[in-house]
C-alpha cells in the first residue's frame, strides 16, 4: 500500500512539473514584463525624478501630495464616474447587440460585420472621427438635431456636463465592446433550448425568460465581461480621452490614466506619475477583487 502511495505521489509530481513546464513561458513573461515594471514603478514612486538627473529618494511625499491636493480628488471622481457609467453602458450595449444577433437568423453575419467593423478601428482614428461627428459647428450630430428644431446644438466635447457622457458614447464603438458582444453571443448560443421550451409551456413571457433563464445561464460570462470592461475603463481610457479632449475642458474629463501621462511626460514628474500609477494599480486590483467576492451569490456555475 505504501509503495502504491509513493508511486502515485511521484506520478502526481511529474504531472505537476509538466504543467508548470508548459506554463513557464507565460510565468517568465509575466515576471519580466509585468511584475518587474510594477515593482520598479512603486520604487520610483518613492523618489523625485525629472528624467534628467538621478532619482532622489523622498519617501511617501508623492503619496501625501496626491492625497492632499484637491485636483487629485477631482481626478479620482472623474475616474470613478467614467468607470461606473462606462461599464454599465458597454455591458448593456454589447449584451443587447448579442441578443439581437442571436435572433437575426441568416442576416446575423451581416449585422455582426456592420457592428464589429468600427470596433476594430484604432482607438486614435476612432477618436478623431468622433471629434468631427461631435463638432459643434460642422458635426453631423448637431446637424441631425437641427431636424428636430434644435437651432444651435451643444458643444459636446467642451461642455463640463456633456463631456463624460460623450466619451462614454464613443466608448461603445471600441474594440472591447465588440469583443464582449461576440463573447455574449457565444454564451447565448450555449443556453439549452429545453429551458426556453419549459418556459413556453409555463406561459412565461420574453422578460421572464431573459430574467430567469438567460441571465443565470450566462452569469459566468457576464462576470468575465464585467471584469474586462472595468479594467479597460480604468486602464484603457487614455487611448480614447487623450485624442478626444486631452482631459478638458478645465480637467472635466481628466482621469487617472491621463494624469499619469500629463505628470510624467509633460510636467516631467516621474516620481509623482509613478505614485498615481501605483494607486491606479491598487484601485484596479481592489475593484476586481470586490467584483469576484460580491458575485459569488449571483454567478451560477454548472455542477
């Protein structure tokens, strides 16, 4: 019996070693290209460095300054506002598009192509296109509003109240939204048809089918897309906001990812920029952790 246990233990260790061997390229890549830069950024956040001389150790002064400046709180609120409403909008939009695609039949391929083409455009090119669309004087958005009696349309990207909603609208056409749509579509196609047939027998309507069958069935995918959308809104907002507004007007659309660029490569405060990036990393980690913890009851996995 003891020999069997030893043999089983050796076989298990061999299988574990083989698994880690196949995983080693990813592990090494993560350590070199993610782990080391994260640690280096934290170390740099404890210094003052203008890219010219040598970094000077100043301890936690960058963090103290970040937590005491009023503009830092304003930027944090902008970041949270954009993240919350962007995640809600992109999740709802991608799920709606996936539901429509699943009902299209033969025309699903064409509908999928027409929606996904804008999503594969480079973010900078997409931003410049929407700069023209949302332009107050020559933009097509205000031109369409003129048919409804709006003589002078709003300045979408230069109005403090409209700039964040406008950027969220643009984010609906980014790659992440199109990707989430395809993932939702695959999940919807895997929902057992027997469940819908049972609902038909019970006389359930479309809303009840969606509420009690569709959502529970795709809840793991919903959680996955929720985490992806949140991380993209926090980290990837730079590629949309920078070419659209550069944080304006008057810091109304300044978020943490954009503040890192401004502090590091415009003001040459690399230590402070590293402190902001460290806080952004912590914010992403905390939000993702809370999403996984709070979703334990909502997400239903197949047994």
